[in-house]
């Protein structure tokens, strides 16, 4: 009897969750309909225009559509939201409300202001917008902003570590163990992946720093800005030694000396993992009522490439994957999980106590209804808790020398594209975006 | 009497409603003092632009290479590099400096590098055998002016501090020698409230 009641309850919750998620533009829509439809829907549905992630998703789609100026405007809107958050009063009533809500009710009561790697990447991607508009100085400003933005994330992370230890202590006083990740948590194994563990930190990526060094060189600002370009390249190499494979030169032959040019190709591919709240429900009081541990989790990345090749008449390059958004997301989750777990245990205990009291007063059905109310209520709050889902999952950079007017061939998975280099320029920058199979776009500027 | 009273009430309510609607729909537009100190945000703003142009132009005009020159030297303004964390239109700084210097009558300006091709095209339309000589004259500057805008940002829980440094240099393009240099420093501090929404 109790088991059949629980089954019915879980079905109700499942269908409620589906209904809650059907109203917003998600990566699912990008997969089920075409790129242009998704972009138009997202741009016209402004119901979430006070959310950080909304503007980032829109900016990415606009960039992938070649609308670089509007993409810059969308990124700027995201900055305004994040700047407001960073500039809040030391004792902010909103932050306190959000903290209490997420400690007692659900993780989804928090507003999402992005993780360190997302805050870094928004400036990097915006720098690409400026590059594609031939504004190298603007691109350099974004790269400096990228570096500056990390300061607040570090401060915020320190506060989170402090909060986590307080939550752990609270959970310990309630007699709960928060040292072990629940066995049925879907990302438990992924967080122990050697590639995740090998990342230096959760907010600096070699892609951004490599791009930063190239931008500083092209803009001619490297020397004036205290060798920022050289420092960026050193940082990129420290984060991933494979960065050295991103650069290739032609042999120094007098016949080609005056006929060669620099080519920089930047690939942005796929979609990063989408954030979700995973509920691990467990029965209490011999199955009469239930509670749940709700932890942040991620879907798998999608539409990504596994192989990128560049072919010229002189070189064959396989640029290294320098941006690994999925690993950055898992690394962040791994670092934050002790705090999240402790908070979640405190939440589950609070709900379990309330459900037990309902059960004591109104019988098993009362307890079950209380459990159901908590579950559906938190599912509703969690449904709006989203990250930058349309952020690229992978980024590749190659900077090499090629003969002017020669053809460059690019292979992305099974797709091949080619373009001819200009005859009278010092260099060219090519941006290739692969968001969905119906949206492979090549843009370029020369200097 | 009753009609008059109703009319008064109707007119009164209509007036109030109209005043309310007018108040809601219209924006209060007024002219501001262009020299007034602007502190809307801590970003590089109009007051910074004006004070920078004022102080650096004055300093440049007082330098011996300009003040004691036999005849007004030919100067070309090159770009001022934006090395800050903001998208500052540095052209607005150079434009302001150019106008102030030109008004002084102590220097002559050559076209910007950005506009040089357009000027060349225009000249070539009417150019004759003397074109090359004229083009050379167009390219020969006695000095070039160049510079940088830098910023340093610092913040703690209570205060956000932004320091701007705008520097200009007068360079002899033949020798590469820096003949004059000066800077304008600006510091902006924003306080965070301890308790707030």
C-alpha cells in the first residue's frame, strides 16, 4: 500500500517536472528545432531578461549567427547583472534571503550568477565579437576584463568554503554524515575522473589565455601593457602544455619570406553541460513519508566535435582542445560539492522533520502530502535554476604561417570546409562556430 | 447650482487625471551644464575627458618646443592606446586635444593617419606633376603626439577604487626622441553601503 502510494507520488512529481520545464527555451529546443527558430524564440521571449544566463545564451546564439554587434550588447546586459551582484552591500538582504532559501527550501531559490569559468569565458567570447568587427583594441579590453573578473570569483569561492564548513558543522550537529557522496548520484564517478582532477583550478582556461596573447600581439598593445601577451602565453602553457601545439611556422626560406602571412583559426564547438538539480529521494519512517537530497548536477555536453584538422599546401595541423567547458563544470562542482552536500542534507532533514510532524498529526496520508508539497515546490524552484547552456563545450586555436592566396581546408568531424587566404594582408583571423549540424559558420577578418 | 458643482468636480477630476497622465508619460528633459562634474558611475566620463584635455593641452602649449618655436610646428595626432578595462573612445580625447591646440594657433595639424588615405585620394583627383611633392609635404610632420590611457582597479568589501592615468608624448618622428611628455591622473572611489537591498 505504502509502496503503491509512493509510486503514484513519484509519477505525479515526474509529470509536474516535465510541465514546469516545457515553458522555457532550453538546449532541448536547439536540438529538436533548427538554429534560426531557437534564436528567434529566445530573442522574442524576454520573460527571463533579468537572468544572467538568458543574456549569455542569447549572446552565444547571436555570435553563432554572425550578429557580432548585437552579441556584444547581450554580453553587456549580462555584465550589468553580474556587476550589480558583485557591487551589492556587504550585508545584502537579497543575498541573505537567497542563502536562507537555498539552505532551508531548495537549491533553486538561489539566483544563478555563473561559475568562475563562465564569467571568464563571457569576456573571452565577447573579445571574439570585437575581433570579428576588426576592433582589436576592444578585444584587448575584454581580455583584461577577463583577468579582472577572476578577483571577485576568488573572493566568492573563499566565502563559499567558509559557508560549507558552517553547513557541515550544522549537519554534524543533526547527526548526519556529509563526508560521502551518495552512491546513486549520477556524477559521482565523473567527479573522480583523472582529467577533472588534473585541472589546475576551476576558473582559468588555456583557451582564453592563448587567445589573450594572440590578441595582444595583433593589437600591438603587448609591450605597452607590460608584456601582457607574453604573460598570458606563459599562463596558458602552465594550464596546459599542449598550448605549444597551437602554433606552427613555415621554414625560413627566402622564396616564401615575402609571400607568407599569419593565420589564426579559432574553433568554438558544441554546447556545454546544462545545469540541473538532481533529486535523490529516500523513504523515511518505514516508507510512510519521504525526503530528498537535491544536488546540482549536469547533463552531458552535446553537438561537440571530437576531431579538428587544418590542411594547407605546406602544413597539416591538429590543434589541441584548449577549452574544455565540461571538465571545468565538473571541476567546479567537485570543489563546491562538500558545501552543496552539507546544505542539501540540512534541507532534507528540515523537510523530513516537517513531514514527520504532518504524519504524526494527520496520519500517513498527511505525511505523504507534506512530502509531496515540499518535493513539487522545490522542483518548481529548481526548474528555473539554469546555467549558460549554450556556452561552447570545446575551443581550439591554431596560429600558423601560410602562403598568401593559398587554400586552407578545415575538417570538423565529417564536415569539410575551405577558404582562400587574401593576397595583400599581414594576417587573417578566422572564427569557426559549430553549434548544431545546421549551424556551421565561418567568419573572418584580415589586418 | 447642481450642474455647476458637477462641472467643477468633473473638470477637477479631469485636470488631476490629465496632470497625472502627463506626469506619467512625459520624460523630464533639460539641458545640463557641460562643465558640471559628472559622477553617474566610476567609469571614465565627460568630466575626465574635459579635465584631461584641458590639463594636457595647457602643459603641451607651455613646452618650449611649441611655445618658443619660430613658426607653428606641423603636428600629427596619432592614436591614444586604450589600455584600461573599459571601452573608452580614445578618439574623443584626441579630438578634444586637437581642437584646443588648433584654437591656440600655436600648432598646425596634419590629417590623422586614419583619414590620410581619404585626403590622398582627394588630392590625387586634382593632382598634377606636383602631386608627389605635395604628398611629401602632407606626410612630413615636425612632431607626432601619441599616448596611453591606463587604469588600475582595486576593490574590497567597502570600497571600489579606480585609478586612471592618461599620458601624452610629443615625439620627433625623424629621431624618435621624446620632446615632451605629461600625464593626467584621476582617481575615483565608490563606497559600498554596509547594509542594503
